[in-house]
């Protein structure tokens, strides 16, 4: 079997295709959550904290003052953009919470598994034996 045939066989398996669809949907979902955090969640939080825009919170490492993070980056100044990091943490927490809700709902919808049947016991030595056994493998009693 050639390399390409083997790769095609691997790539067309159900799990690989399902995983690819999940990654694509996850990327799109990440963009939705980022938009939600930046445009819906952070403005009220900024208002509650006195009009602070978290995306513009940064520390300039060269000692100069800049009005915005964008201005500092245009000037080529080294910065620690901790406000962007805060937004990223909030993004992560929202994604993790949504995934948690989704998984718990999926688990509730899943039918409970039937309990395993009780093993058959030897009437003489009380050891577990196969259902179709005619002799106990432990005590060799005829069943």
C-alpha cells in the first residue's frame, strides 16, 4: 500500500473527520466568545471600574508614556499588555463554563448503562465461574 493510499485511509476514518469538524466549529465558537467578551462583557465591567478599557491596560518597558497600547506598539516600544491577558482569561473561563454546561446536559441525556449481571458462583466453593461451565475451575466440582 502506498503512502498516499495509507494516508487517505487514515484521513477518511470517522474519528478523524469528526475531530476536524470539531476543531473548525471550536475555532468559530472561539471567535464568537471573544466578540462576546470584548463587546458585551468588558464594557459594563469597564464602566463599573471607572471607565477602564481592559484592552488598553499595559506597562511600557522602555519608561516612556503612551496614550494607548496601539500607540506604544506603533512606536515599537516593548510592552506588557496585561489588559489583553485579562480579556483572554475571561474568554477561557466563558468557554470552559459553556463546555461544562454542554457536557453535563449531554450526560443527562445519555441513557444509564445497565448494571453488569451478577457473576455465577460455584455452589461449593462460592468462586465466580463462567455461565456455561460444567465444572468449577477452582474446586473442580461437577456443576
